[in-house]
């Protein structure tokens, strides 16, 4: 059950991170359907909304991708880095001479 929950959380954050990519693909399909050229600016009727799509994609990608990276791999790397053994001194201060 623990693995199923872990997998479902991983799939959730992966799908949340895919939202800006899906919107970008939707924007490209819309550009193709209204007859925009493949490269350069698009000045056909109906292309005014493309700027809103660009702002939406960038506005979603900036906060979502770092959070998704953290939940997909960053926190595991942080935990692994934090659990590394700390090297100690040569042991000269560990034993004191008896009086």
C-alpha cells in the first residue's frame, strides 16, 4: 500500500508539471488551425488570444515546475544528502589521560 501511495503521489506531481506543456501544445494546435505561419509573428484574425496563452503558460510554469521538481526528486536528494555520515576528527580529543 505504501508503494501505491508513493506512486500515486509521483504521478500526481508529474501530471501537475505537465499542465504548462499541455497548454503550450494546445496553443500550437490553435495557431495551426487558424493559419499562423510556423515561425514568426501571427497577424491573422483570432490570434490576439495567443499572447494570453503565452502569459498563462509562463505564469504556470514558473511556480509549478520548481514545486514539482521538489516533490518528484529534490526532497529525496536532500534527504540522501542530509543522511551522509559526517567525518570526525582523528580522535585526539576523544580520550583524555587519567590523572
